[in-house]
């Protein structure tokens, strides 16, 4: 109720979502997979899926933008429709962080659903006391929820990014439509990323994840054609074949993993005016905050 006011339906949905996090996500995944595997020929399903994508989605984060969130020491509120430049969806786009130094982490239902390695399961991070305390009170034993410091949260992000996991901030109508949950995701073990692949069989324009707002620049002088960047890219934006390096900017989600893993530092992340506005708290404080 603290998040939803008198919208009792949403408050109940919020409670059920986290209290039964794993079965909720698993059922959603199985339904998406079934529809994609058996009804991809029925294109009108794309129109039916769009409302769901407007209510449950994510924003890709660069490492520096993630770091700013996890080092925030004061409340931040930016809730206007202007935020759709950052999170381009119809309903869930609030950037609202209250008591952001109160952080919890618990098991990721996506990774449990898709049988990810055991070490990677405890990886969903909640920033903000209201939801983090709910995790600790209601999900502690079941999903191994635990309170962590800002430094511990940042170290967790670094560990996953070193293993090729990108960072996503989730926005859900069910949880108040606002920023708060940050997860370490890989296309092989993320229901959200796989839902986008399923949905694009019906409508290629659908995506559950908004790009970070960045693209990359490639320094051909520094590059040694090792192919590391192509291997780390989960979406095929970078390709390296027959000693030829190619880059498809529209496909690139701007996760920054290629730049971080390049042994020659030949790749640089840059702001792309043709993409969404980054979820950069310095920018948000200056231009979006109330």
C-alpha cells in the first residue's frame, strides 16, 4: 500500500509478485515460450503482448550509471512523463529512490527457472528501504534475502560484469512502476531477455529492455583483432570474421561489456543521440528531478 495507495489490486499483485517470485516468473516464462514455439505464425499476438511490455520492462545500465545508483546517499524523485525519454514505456517509468543506501539482495527467479550456475543465483539487488525490507521480512528464508552495503552491492555488480553479465534496472507496474530492482543478467539465464526474443517472433519492434543510451567507438590503431568483443556481445552487435571487424549500432544495447573486456582498450562507450537518454543520475538530478 505504501507504493500503490488505494490501488488495492496493484498492492495485492505487488505482494504476490515478490512473495511467490520464483513460481510467478517461471510460469510467465513457460507461457511466453509456449506461445512463441507454437503460435509465432499468429502475428496479432504481438498487439496482445505490447501491454505487458508497457508494464514490465528494464533499462540497460552502463557500469558508471550503475555505480551512481549504488553510491547515492540521498532520496531522488523524478516521476514525470518526461522520463519516457529515458525509459520509453507507457506506464512504468518513475525514477524514485528512497533511502537508497538500504539495499538487499536475494535469489534471481530467472536464473532459478533457467538452471543457471549455482554461484550466480543470489544476484537480484533491491535499492530502497520499502521493497528491500519486504524482501528481508517475506523472502529471507525462501529466496535467501540478505541486507548488504552499497560497497557490497557494487562488488557484486563487478563480479558479474567480469563474467560477462550485463546490468539491468527493472521497472514494473506491479512494484510501483519505479526504479529499485537491479539485476545481473545474461541472455542464457534472463527471462526478460528471452521474453524479448520470443516476442520478436510476433513483432520485431517489441523489446522488454530499453537500450542504455550509449553506443561504442572502435579504435582501429589499438585493436589487435583478438575477437574478445565479439565473443562477449550477447546480441551480435559486434562481429569479427576473416579479420574484419563490424559493428551494428542499432542492435547494440550499450551494455559496455565489450569496452570493459577489450584487452587493448580499443573500445569506448559514447553517448548516442539516436538512442534513449541514459539513466545517468547526474543528468537526472540536473534535468529531470523534482
